[in-house]
C-alpha cells in the first residue's frame, strides 16, 4: 500500500540530497508572453532513491527534468545538485529520452556507448570500449555490439541508450518517459530490466511518466503534479514493489490509491 507523506521530513532535512528542487518555477516564452509550466515545486532525491514525477500531460514533468539536467533555467527557485545550484548540463546528470534517435547513426552500438566516456576524458579508447561492452552486456545487447542503430528495434535502441547512461556512472540518472513509445510487451520487459539494474546498482533515479502502474512499479517515492501549471499535488512512499508484485491485490490497491488522488483532484476542480 502507498502512504501519502508530508511536505517536509526531518529525517531527509538532516542530509544533503543528491538532487533538490526548491520552490522551482519554470516558464516558457509563448507567442503572447511567458507561459507558466511549473509553479513552486519542492522535492528531494537522496542517493539510491528512485523519485517518479507523475501527472497528466502538460503538467510540467518533462520541464522539471530538463531543469534538473541543466537544459532549462528556472524563472524562480532553484535546482541543486549536492547542495550547489545547477547552471547547465554535466556528466553527473545523464538523460535518457523516449525518442529512439538518441544514438549516433554512423557509430556501432559499442562505439555509441564508449563515445561519451572518451569525450569526458575519463578513459583510454580500449578501457572505454571495455566498459561499454560491460554496460551493454548488462542490458542484454552483447550480440549487438557491432550493429548500427538503423538495424536495431526500438527496444534495443532504448537498451543501448540506457547502457550509455549507466557506463557514465552519473550521480543522477534522468529518464523522460523512456518506454512510452514501445509496445506493451517490450515496455514491461524494459521496466523489469530497469528495476533489476536499479536495485542491483542502487541507482539514484529521477523518472518521468504519466503511467500510474509504471510509477508504482519503478519508484521508491512518487511526486504527483496537478494539471497545468504543474504544482505539487501529493507525495507517496511506495512499498518497494518488484516485477513479481504486478497484478497482485497489494499492487493494484497502490495503483488505485494514486489514481484516486490524481483524478479526485481533477474532478474536484483543482
């Protein structure tokens, strides 16, 4: 079962979060002036936690993730990484998007994963390729090392993008609806694989989705956002579900609790 949590926690306040949003407000420049996407959102993400941003389309989930990545400057408030304001992108925050065209088409799968390691100046060419091969093996792509992106299925492309992110060992892995465009069976398998990797490596993950069941499965905490502009609607602690819990009464009850919170607020006129 999920339990709503208060907006502040003494236990969390005593620690310096890996990632934190403080009164985060984000605007876009529209044809008639600024358009508010997100207003006054606060959250913390501790090391090893998986925080899921969940809400309807247009609530600013992706905007928050872009701000965390350093691609979008806050109108007010701030995003902090290890206590310091985020002013731009960096290798400590790697993003996996939902689009399948994240790979360089002229490079093999192995070289796609090794490339950012070389650009970051972390490793020699040989060491980068070795680390890339290890990451690709972890996502089940050992047989595809020498293939090129145009030969891969959508699921394989996403696996390669995840392997590239994992190889960089970022402080925070940022994922923007990475499985939304996949078919149902591939999506479920990718969710299970990501959950296994996250638990195995204690990933610190900020994950964006509009799918309630995906949020409940993958998150250790959920941050629910209201419809546009996105404001904090509720926070939930999850019960630590894994793939074996899908379809159980406990899992379905958790999904229903989140659904009731999201749609009850909508029906109530918020």
